C-alpha cells in the first residue's frame, strides 16, 4: 500500500507493485505464484494509487482466484497492513510482500508447515547482502531472533517475506508497540512469538527478487529474462540486432541497425530508432529512443523521449538514497514519465 518513495520518479504515477518487469507488473508475478500454489482466495491490501491495481487485476478471474481489496489509508507499518485484512481472512492464511518475485514452492512450503504445526511460520532465504533485510537467526527450525537491517549481520539468512499466520496474530499486532515513526512492523510482532519459542522457519532456495531501488528494476528484469527467455511481439527490422534474452512487447518497433542487448525490456508501443544501442535498459510503454541514441544501465519511463544521438554512459557509480551510500551501483539514468531528453 505504500508510496515506494525510494523508487521515485517511477512511483510518481504508479504504485511500486505495478512497476513493469519484462512486460508485467511485479504484483502479477506474485499473484501467479499464489495461484500456482493452489490458493484461490486472495486479499490485496492497497493504498497509494490503488486504482491502477484494481483496474489491472479486477476480480482476479483472469488468474483463477477470487480477489478482494482492503484499503490501508495511512501507511502505518507492515503489521498494520496485515491487521487491515482481519475481517477478510479465515483461521489460517499466508501473507506475502507485493513487490518480491518468488516461486510457488515458497508458498506451498509455508502452507504445509502451517497445516502441520500451526503458526507463525516464517520463510528464510540466503542473501549476499543480508544487512539490507531482516536478518534471521535460527536454532534448528526455530527462529530465535529477527533484526531489521542490522549494521553488522550475524547470519546470511534473511526474512523472505512469506509468512503463515493464525488469527492469534491479530491480537499480537494489537499488542505490538508502535515505533518512533508511529508504525507497527510485522517483525516486531513476530518477536513476541519468538520470545515464546513459537515461530517456525521454512528454508527457501528458489527465485527471490526484491525491487527496492531504481537499479533493481534493470537487475531483476535481467534475472527474470534469464529464467523465462525472450519474447518478441513487435516489429524488428531485418538489420537490427537483438541478443537473447530480451523482451519486446506488442506494437514496439526496432529500426534498422539498432542493437538491443541481452537483458533489455521494451514495453508496448516503444520506438527504437535506427542505429540506437540499448544495454541493460528497461523502456516502459510509449517511450521513444530516437536515432543513434546510446542508452546503458537505464530505466526510461512511459511516454518519455530520448533524443537523437543522446548518450547515457552507464557503468558503476555511488548513489545516495535517504542518506545511505550504495557503492558500485549500475545506474546510468532514470528518465521519468513524459520527460524529454534533447538530441545530442
């Protein structure tokens, strides 16, 4: 339900879960995994720009699920978001983040353990950068500690964002103290269960892609294309060069001698001009990359225009987000919706 502030300007007009990854919203990958796991009753907790979510997913019939919406008007934390769904769920239920791509096996494992042992159940996965997430310490399959974004991680295991709960969690959320920002977080709620030895961990080693920052859009797109392979529904000139895997949506045209390198994604009705070169770049619908432009390590949003012979150099650099420095990030540029970059 949140505003996805760290992903501005891409979230200025769309909620974060509606960011397009290889032709479909992040949230659609989540819903597909839910349906593949055999779950057919789904609740979306929505808030910011929620009409875009409702318009795309409707009643869920296209995915074979019964989809209901509840609104979190004020974003007062992850536990508060779960509490908003109290009247819409039954005795046992699974909670997922709307912005992480996972496989259905993560969900079925939680369901099996929830059915066998009751809740709460927490899915954990290994991360090369555990300090960026909730770090989890285990004793066998019991959770003994969850620390949100510690300065020094004591474990490679992180909270994968798939939970199994019983209705007792709602009383625990009510008893969870708000943090300094006035928010209630699900990790704080879990700690009340942890102290009583009551949280079971399920290990997960499958696809787990988190989109938290602008440079994650291109990285995750590349990983999804590596998994799913190329799609090309547009018009590609005979002399253009596409290097698999890439995604080219319907109505998109790639002109003569243009080059689209592996890992790129071109949304609906995109125009790529003659002799243009794209590398590690995501171009959203209706955007134009004019003749001779060179665009590397970039996200070009909807209806944006990159002029002829313009160059996005790309490569690694240090990026500051909310006062935190992220070193050696591959991010050449982000061009927002309807923005225009001049020629040259």
